C-alpha cells in the first residue's frame, strides 16, 4: 500500500490537516504513528483504513482492512454477538465462520455473558472489547488501531498486544496510535511522526525496521531461545509443523542458530528480508 502526495482538508478553503504525505506501508510491517493532539494522527489512520478519502494525492494497493476507531459508536441497533457476526460477514466471512469466530473472540475477551446485550447498554470497556473483536475476527491484511487500547483492562490490553504481534508475524500489517510509548516496543515498530500536517520518520525509522522472516519445518516445541511474540506455528502459519518467525535483522542469526541447534533441529525452508537494510551474513 502506498500514499503519494496525500493531503486532507475538510473545507474548500479550510486549513490543511495533512499535506504532502508520502508513505509506504509494506506487508508484514508494524507502524506506530506519533504526534501531538490535533496533529492529524487520526486523520491519517482514517485515510489508511479507507474511512476517509484524500483531498489531494492518491492511495493505492489498499489490502483487506479492519479498523478500530478512537471512539466506538455503540448506538448501532445490534446486540454484541449480532454486531460481530454482521461485521464478520462485511469482512467476507460466511455465516458459519462469522458465528464461530464471534464465539471465539467473545470467549477470549471474557465477555460471552454479554453476547445478547444491546451495544448501547454495554459498559465502555466491554464495548471497546467488541470494537476490537470485530477488527480481529476476520484476520485482516491491514489492521488500523486508533487508541484501541483505551478503555481496556490490563488482561484485554495484553490480549490485543498478542493479537497484533500474531497478525504481523503471520505476514499482516498493523498501524497504530497509542498514548503509551511502551506499547509494542518489544516488537520494534517503525515510527512516524505527524507534525504541522507533515509526516517524518521518528526513532525506530526505516533503517531500524529491517526485518527477517524465517520459515522452518520441524517437530516439537519452538526453541525457547526465540524472541517472544516473534513466531506463529502450525495452522496459523499455513501448515502443520511449519514455523514462521519474524525478527529484527540484527537478531536473525541468533534465531537461525536456535532453530538449527534444537534437538531435533528445524529444517530452514526460506529466509527473506522485509524492509530497511539487509541483514548481514547468510540471511540476505
């Protein structure tokens, strides 16, 4: 997905909220958007999600996308389960899949007891869990999260952290805004800052975003030496016994050694770089 010379203003002669935005959003990337209040972060995320359209410039290559807004509109005429099934169908799932994944995510967030509760009668925290669940249940290629952690309890925030890293490890892309500077910091997100309507790379920019994806085949548990939250296994990665690992480039050699030194060793099927500078050594 690519944004080219994108600008947005809301009146013909009104001020530019964003202007001259050029941004590549590659597959398998984790992007954090930062900036002060009113800087245009939410506008940028709405453009990425397709909720808003540019005034100037163009956006190409948008993948299948799910979006969690800063404020969830809980006035829709659904109960929690009905809304999730409906959104599953909007995201392209068949009725049976949508119902099964609705049940799964209600259970994962611990809100099965609210399945039949009208959205406008849910607490703010429970409504936010429903908003997050609708974005996750269809396993989108692009996940856009605008302060999605706000209003969630500690366990639900940890679950969302895990779900985001799972999506990225599986080859999806996530773009997020969050007030906590430590949010997903272990995953080394690529950072962009919005200021005065312009977009710049922040700490953790393109060079620090170099990633290596390793696909390996084997049996047994993944080696304990692998970085936490860096891998998906089994059916989540596409085949039984298949492990897909996504690590910063400077940790790729250590991940390969851990796989090859395991007992029994894992067979390395593929190694590829996904952005930034190429890693050194044999994993180019």
